[in-house]
């Protein structure tokens, strides 16, 4: 059901429409993951009477008592302050569906669907879907700086279908960047859009669009400086190697180091990682990659003790998956520095270290305990056993 009617005990009725991304993706034959509804002609009291749970603070948003899907009262917005939170919301029964759709970002996101299958499309979203264009709904688009990132993310998501951003929309995005309003966005909100984009099939499009509208130099100046020469190639290598966003993000970090001609100190990189407020898994991988990727490249020149130290630094014994991720990133870095595509030259270090790690991880405390060793003696025996395994190892 895409239009729903619920009735209170008093006989009051509300009408809701499926809207936004669910309509867009349904028309594109993409999997619809989330369904959002707009409720027209209703009050907060009516929604609560029907058992909906209110969750919105700035404007009335509710969870359906059974499906837990989101229902928002039709609303209009007026820009009063700075940033994407600087809006005053007007949600009353007299707000029409068309008025609600007008405040949305893109025409392809400003459609509604009835239960009979009728598409309500006052701003020509279907035409833009056909023409594969991401176009702003109205000039009010420029009031919300977050839309710069959202449009870039949509461009990355639908690039495989041939979508592009309308030139007039790019111009509005440039004006947003010129206004300085990007500075009002929290790093957490920026990072969320970036991570979602890095999970798409063509994440490089996200950064291309941001650079085109002068946003990348505002939100990530270090990447902006190296994007065209190093960053884009490195990200594309990472996309070919893994679908994990933490690996793709770390590849970008390494491209910054490569493009800095060694002028970017470790301290500067560490400060950048802190500023970006990365999630723990990404921060850990990025930190270890900055420290250890160069060592991975030198695998066949390392002493057994140096290899064991490498394993210790990534805590191979408790986090074996970290080695696999580190080696994917190292391979991306290796190919990028050689300007070589995957398959032209094998990164033999990865296969060697993975096979070796399986051998040394098999050495545990159990046999030494059974021999009667205790305390530090066990630790020393494990260490020596691992060193011997590394010395004797060959593929």
C-alpha cells in the first residue's frame, strides 16, 4: 500500500502518501529499503490518537504503531538561521502535498505515490528520471548546505545508470560553497555522507562533484590538493579491490601522503585523522596503514624479527582480519605508485604475509603449558617458536 487511510475511534481519518526515495527507486527498479510517508490534513493529536509514536523534535515525525515506518505531517519550511538546521517548520492540516514536495531537494525525490499506483509529480521528477538528470526542485535548494553533499552522493549512486547533475544545480551548489555555509555543517554529518558515498559503485563521482562545485577544498583540503593526480586513481584501485568503506577511505589517506612529496608529516596526518572523527575501524586501519604500508612493501627484505614486529603491531593474534585489510590497502598503494593496474604486476607480499600469518598464529601457549613451562617462560617460548616458523617459511 502506498496511500494509507487510518481511522480514529472518533471517526477521524488521515491520508498518507508514499514519498521520496522509495518512489524514485521503485520507478528505477531498484530495491526499496526504507519507506517514508507524508500525512496530509492531519494534526499531532490525531496521529497520537491513532497510536503513532512521535519522534521528531523540530517537526512532527511519527512511527507507525505496527510497521514502525516513518510518517511526517506535510510541512513547509522557512530559512531563518544558518546551516541545514536553520529552518522553522510549519506543519498544519492546511499544508498540501504539493507544498510539502516543493521543499525537497531534487525533482526525482519530490514525487508521491497513491495506493492505486497514481504518481503525483508536480515538479517533473519522472521527466528527469527519463533524462537521467539530478535537478533541484526550486531556488530554495541553496538554503540548505547539506544538499551539496547529498546531491554528490546521489550522483555517485546513480552514475552506473548514466545520471548526471544538471548544470543549473551545479551552479547553485557553487553558490552555497561561496556563501560559506558549508562551515556550518558538523564534521559528523559530512563524514556520514562521505561514508555512504564510499559504499557506492562509483564513489569517485562524489569527490568529482564536490571538487567541481568547490566544496572539497572546504571539507577536506588535503584531499582536494591531490585529488586529480593521486586521489582519484587510488580510490579507483581501492574500489576494484574491496567494497569496504574503511579500506577505500584509507586508500585516500595514503594518496594524500603520496601527493604531499613527503612534506606531510606523520603528525599532520594524525591531526587530520583526529579532525575527521573517523569511526574506530577506519581510524585504526588508517593509522596502521600510515605506519606500516611501507614496511609491507619491503616484506622480502625484512628480518624474521622485523616481520614478527609487524605482526605484533597489528595485533595479529587478536585481530587477524586487520592484516587482510592492511594488505589490500598496501596493494592499492603499490599499484598506484607504479601507475599499474591490478593484474599487470602481482603484489606477492600479500600472499606471502597471509600464508605466513596462518603458520605463526597456529603457535599457541598450549603445548608449552603441557611441557610444564610457566609465566615469562611461556611467552619466550611462543616468541621463539614464531621466529623459527618465520625463518623456515617458504611458499
